[in-house]
């Protein structure tokens, strides 16, 4: 046995390298997962700082702190950083950490490419953020980069476009790795319909990413050539159409919003059964619902463009197709609630965040249904109602699921329990403040306050001040989260292997923290 | 714990990915500077591209070395295959964006500019005199008068060339599968030759378009879609040809066996993909 081990220790029985080199050259799924998560956390605070600037400027009517151009670049880059820099890398980090452990694999399928997927990101965001220091400043035309406005950007324009290209290459490679890992690396006996839902939702998310990120790359490439090479894709004088950009962009953009939420569904489907101490209600319907949402996400993109000018038949098609998404999403919410029904529930921090997710994501889902009604959307379009809607699904949806996942798996990753009291304070502070922050924005939007404008009429003053106060409290509460994570990494009460009494799944059979290589030998699957 | 040759090979740390990331970073910085009119950017761009080439030699060299040492089992081979398939799928979607732009322009935006369907006000108010159907450079006559590209000359010949190259690479694959290295290399070389001839014709066509037909990238939506679609396709043929040259040399060195030749098949799939895209181009860009 020892000789057999010795012949293989070159690549199997080793620990990590020492120091910085470990993190730069690593091919280990846990190291890379950690890198992704730390990167996402940093970007979360950078994007969050921009949100604080936005809320400070909107604290009162009139121009307060920053000039309008800078305000516009704050809203634009806040979105780009949060979507491509915080939420997506956080989910990829979770996928890296968890998928090999959940399916009984030794590592990700393509470990070297895994490293490259991560290390492109810091360079991509260096490019994006460097545009602030160039002539003309950062991108200020909105994260959707609609021409002709986006084309008016200064010297930073090509840097921003290439930042998007690089981030896209990173996600495509990351997704290829996830799909191949799931399809090729499962332990014997781990059939597709036995996989944890987090693995299922990521499989479908990765498919969406591979299908749509190249389309975004195409769209921004056309922007680049329209600006620098004289092409006329989005120029009506040359026979093109600026609206064409919107169609191509949202063909990417709509599946993208499901990329930002499907892994969250997987996380919630893992946490709720653990703390309800009951198996997930309707496992297979969850899988089919996820697949249906993914399919529908490809045929609803123009609901972002109801007011841009479209034949009536188009408006109707996209309206009905959009509303259909409520059906599989409703199945999911129903299943989570049914899982909790008559369960032996306890409310540790991950469960609190999961329940918070279910309630507030549902609010965001309902406001989405309101927006899906084409005739009504003419009133809501480009108002704070839209802002309130997508922050309910992204902050109290996607971000809450990432918080829940962190609390849930942190003891597994670090071997130490987090501070439960601190976690509960973080949850309640966040949940109260996030509603003070975003709920009034529904009223503002319905009353007609436009988004992406640094100033507003005085009748919007009260709710804006309330919203800003909620924003500052929410921002400050996240420092608690940072402190909690650092504290758990540095030490604390030791966690058991299973960590949670009701936790099921292969990752909980490994020690806490797990060994450097997860399953060098395939585990037995029940 | 006992190990067998069936273990999934997980490499220990590699420095190639960080080289790749830095190379890509330099490449795009160089290109961006160049776009902004800083000619020094070209230097950065070329250093970046050189680094990418260096990285590929190193990275792929390592993988080839490991494969020849027998470190990869069937499962690793499957990972490579599936990875390549999904990569090609992402490429399909990249082209889909440009085909989408072409269809949108031809079916919707140009007819609307002509006043059809819901575009009558645009036509009446903004572009009253416009009456040019496809191929067009738009109501603003962007890029000036031009002559559209004819399908039944060089493009038809290029279609034949690429289709036959699909046949030759299959013949090569068949030869490889029965272990006939000589014929395998021969048919591969023929495929490379066909690819290069295609590229030569394409270059000639481009030069002729620019010098003889006033058809440029700036010739409105027709020029934009024509050159971006055929240009990205040509870039992929170039990459494919380089890949073919590499596997020709590797086949000649005896790297491939009848049952272990992922690189060969990966390149062949890629080549067929490039082939299929060309068929789409030939029909929608040239013929129709």
C-alpha cells in the first residue's frame, strides 16, 4: 500500500504549496472556490460603496455630492460590479467548493482551466475600474450599454468592452468546467436524479451561461466596431437599428437574470430541508421547474423593451411568455413551503436567510409579474418601481441566498462554527433595513420617479430619505458579515462533520474542514 | 488507499493559467490603447499575443507530455471531449449573435426604414427618399456606392474547398482508426492545403472588395454584416488551420493511436463546425 501511494504522491498525496504561489498556481477546487468567494466579497464591498454614493446623492432633492456624470457612472458600474463581479463569482465559488464534494468527485474535471477562469477576473475588473481614471471617466450609459449613448463614452470605452469580454471568457470556461464535472465526474451510483438540487440548478445555469455569454460578447463587439471601425450595426443611417442592440443584449440579459437566481434556488433547496428536518418536497418537480424556467428564459427577452416600439403581436407574445415563468417559479415556492409544513423547524441563521429569501424573493417575483403586463409597463418602465423589483430579486434573492450559503457551509469549509448571535443580529439588521431601503422605492416608482437621475422633484423627497437611511443601515450591517466570516476563519467552536443535525448529502460525510482532495476514492451512494 | 491507473489525474499547481491571464490582459490593453489612437498600444498588443502563443506551446505541451506518459484514463479523455463540445457550442452562439444581426437587418430594420409594417412614420418623417432593398448601406448611403459580393464565383469555389476538406479529414480519421499513419498524415496535409487555399481566396476576395468594388467594413449594414461574419469565420478557419498543422506534425511523430487521439478529434470537430458556419454564410450572406 505504501509503495502504491509513493508512486502517486507526485500528484495525489500532496498538500498545498506555501504562500502566495499556492493561490496563484492552484488547481485545487477548494482553493479556487475560496479565491472566487474572497474576490466576490471584495467586489461586493466595492459595488456597495458605489450604492452608498448613489443613496447619499439621493438623500435629498437637488444636487448634493457628486456631479451627474459621476452619478451615472456610479449606477452603471455598481450594476456591472455587482452582477459580474460579486454575484456570479460568488455562485461560481460555491460551485467550485461544493459540486465535487456533493457528487463524490476528487476535483473539478479541468483543474488547470479552473485556475484560469478565476485569474482572468481580477484583471477584467482592474480594466473596468481603471476607466474611472481615464479621460471621460467610467461608463455612464447604464449597465445595458445601449447605443448610441454608450458609444459617447471617453477613452475608457474599449477598456470597458474588453473587461466584459474577459469576464465573459471567464464565465464560459467556468461553466464548461461545471457542466463537464457534473456530467463526467459523478461517483458511481450518483444518478442525475439523485443529485442535490444545487448541482442540478448549476448544471442548468452553466448551460445558460455557455449559450448566452457569447451573444453578449457579440453584442459588445458590434459596439466596439461601430465606434472604431465604421460599421453600422446600430446606426439607422447605415441600415442598422439601435433597437437591434437591445434585442441582442436582452437575448443575453434575460437568461442572465436566471443565471443570477437559479443557483440561489439550489441553495435554498438544500437549506430548507436541513432545518425543517424533512426531505425536500417534490424533488423531481423542482428539477423540471428549473429546466422550464431556463427554457422560458430564452423567449421572454423583449419584455425589457415594451416601450421601445414593437409590433403588438410581439408585445403580446412576450407578455404571455413572461407570465408563464410564474408557473414553474410558483412550483418552487410551493415546494419550499410544503417542505417546511409540519417540519421540526429550528431557526439558525442559514434558515433565517432562507426564509427571508422565500418571502422577499416572492415579493420581487410578484412585482415582476406586474411589470410583465405590457400595457401597465408603459407606466412603470424606467421608474423606481423597476429598481425596487430587481433589487428584491437580486439583493433579498441572490445575495440573501449567498449569505445563507455562507452561514450554512462556512463551518464545513473552515471547521469552525460562526458566531450564531452575530449571525442573527446580521440577519435582522439586514432584513429590516433592506425593506426600509427598497420597499419605498415601489411607491416612488408608481408615483413616477425615473431611475438613473441624480435629482428629483420635491414630492419624492420623504420616501427617498427613508430609502437612503435604510441603505446606509443595510450597508453598515454587511460589515458585521465581514467580521463574522473573518472570525470564523480564525477560530471558534469546532464544527462536527455533519455540522447540522438535519443535514444530508455527501459533503457532510467529509471531515470539517475537508481534506485538500475531496474524494480520492469514490464514496458509496445510497 | 490503493491507486490504480484508473485514478482521475488531478494536476498539481500550474503556472500556465496565470501566464495566460496576464497575456490576455496585455493583449486587450494593447488593443484598447490602439483603438484610442495610441500607436504604442500595438507594441503591447503584440507582446500580449506573443505571450499567448508562448503560453499555448507550454500549456498544451505539458498536456501532450502527460498524455504520452499515460497519465490520462478514459474519464479524463471524456472530460476533454465534453469540454471541447461545449466550447464549440459557445462558438456557435457567438456566430448566432452576428447571424441574428443579419436576419434582424434584412427582415426587420431595413424594411421598416422602407416604410413597411410599423415603420411608416420613420420612413415618412426621417428617410422619405429611401427605396433601396437589400443589399443596402442604408438611407444615409454610409460608406458610399458599393457593389455587393457575387455568390457564384470565388465563394462557390470556397464552398467546394471547405466541403472537400471535411471529406479529407474524415478519410484521415478513418486511416488513423485502422492504424495507417502514412495515409492519415497525407489526408491531413491535404486538409491543411484546402484550408490554406480557402484563406488565400478569401484574402483575394477581400482585396478585390476593397479596391475594385468599394465594398468595405464601413459600407453600411451590408458591409458591416458581410465583413464581420466572413471575417470572424476567416479568423476561425485560420485558427483551425493552425490546429490542423499542429496535429499533422503530431500525427507524423506518432502521437496518436487508433484509440487515443482526442486532439485529432477535437480539431476535426472544430473544423466541421467552421465548415457548417460557412454553409450558413454562403446561403445567407452570399446567395440569398
